[in-house]
């Protein structure tokens, strides 16, 4: 399957640093992905809490390989890989995947940051990287949907400061001017929608103060030519075996087997100066 985006959407991604593709995953596919996040023992066993500055926390699970689980197949599906390669303009590999589970009444906030603000320290020389956020639940302003700063990917990499033990934030002094000049867009999604955003796009989310959970599956890709210059953190290039889009439904509720997914035991937070 070719890129899921229209030429106009591709242009919008390059101009704005993000784009939303509606209904990318069918309800039956989204249900399988949702159930896998809920029921796979390996996802649960590697669940971590990412605290925020307000006393809340988001539950996350991270893995660095796209295996044969149903969520690994989603990351390897032609519709997703072809789209990533269209936007990055060259072959890509799977960099990491992550469940972000904001549970009702307290699912934590994420501070303003760029993904490349973290990934720079993983040894990626260029920000030729992107993330695809797959909505497993309805994601809106009430339950802490992602917010992006439109066009902020053109600002380049911004210095980040440590705000909690597990979160770094883009320089707050600079952010004050950025958010005064650039539009902040709340990205509301329905299950099966995909938000695609550039690795330098500033983004954040509020706590979930609603009775409705907000779970998302985020799959990240890197250009093959941008392979990490270090090989110590398990995000280096491994060939990506693309599969037909029908593989998700054919697999059914297939969990991770063995160690193919390379689940991580802790979130990577590069050392940074502490915010005052």
C-alpha cells in the first residue's frame, strides 16, 4: 500500500511539523492493538511510571524492536512504513515503540519537549526521525490529548532542562517566546486515527482529569542513513521486515514471544541541567 497521506497532507507535514491521518486502522485492528496492550504479559511486566511535576504519572512500556506480535506487525505494516519513508524521503527502520497509558483522574502530564531533544543523545546525528501516535481510545482536551506547537520543527534542536527525575523539558525561558509566537494545536483523535509528528516538533500533554482513560501506541522511525553512532542503547539499525497490511488481522491477538521486541527496563532520560 502506498503512503496513506494525500500530497496536500505531505506538504502540511513538512510545513507544520505534524499531520493527522483519520481512520488508518480499522476498528477490528484497533481492538486487537488495544487488547494486546491490556493483556500481553510482557507489556505489563515492563510497565513504568513517568512522574510529572504535579504529582501525577503516566504509565508507559517501551520496546526497541518490531517483532511478530500484533503490535510489532502494526509497526511493520506497509501503510505505516511506506508513509514514514515518504515523509523522511528514504528507507527507515524501527527506532522504538511505546505504550502511553493515561488512566482516569491522574494520568500524568508531559512537559514541552522535542523527541530529538532525547534522541540526539542516543547518537542520532540528524533529526530525520518521526513518531506515529496511534489512538487506542478517544483522545481529547479533557483526558490529556497531545498538544503540538505548529511549525516548531523549523526551530532546530532546543536545549532541554531536567524538571523531574524522569522528564526533561525544552528550555522554559525560550518556550515562553515560542508559544507566544507560534500556534499551540490540541490534537484530538478517535480510535484508529494516527498523529504523525517530526522529531523536532515541540509537544506536551496535560494530566488526565477526566473519567475516561487515554491510551496511545507510539511507533517511532529513523532514517537508515541516520543510524546511531553509538551501539549501547539498543536503538541502532536493524533491517525492518515490512509486512502486508492484512497481517494484523491475520495474526489476531498475538502477544510478544521470546525477546524479539527488546523491552526496556527503564526509560532513557539523558543528563541535563536542572531547571531552576
